[in-house]
C-alpha cells in the first residue's frame, strides 16, 4: 500500500509541476490521479470483512494448549509407571514357570 501511495503522490507532484510551468496536462491523467486518490481514501476507510486477513495458517493457540496438556498427561503417566511400587511376592507364593 505504501508503494501505491508514493506512486500516486509522485503523479500528483508531476501534475502540479506541469501546471506551474503552464504545460498541458491531459484530462486522462487528471482522471487517473483522481481515481487513484479516491481508491486510496476508500481503502483507508474500508470496513468490509476480508476473510483473508483473518485466515489462520497453521495450528492456532487452542491447538497448542491442547497439545501441551496432552504432553503433560503423557509425561505424568510415564512418571507414574516408573514410580509404581510393585508388591513384593513371597517366594513361597511365587508362580511357577
């Protein structure tokens, strides 16, 4: 948008310089500059919904929270498996192999 703005400003300054030098400026040039100016103002005050501005590319924050929660639950389960106290079996009641 900045580039378009600078181009329009350059055209306006060129027209101004030509008018100051009493040179002819074609009506089509004036129409083009005016239309670009109108479009610039319209784009500044454009209040319509543009879904491409709000489209999320990739996983969002809810997905990241869910993944962190699932990862912490998996880590907790793994920790519990390691720290489980297994009952000691008496040799006399040990199963035969």
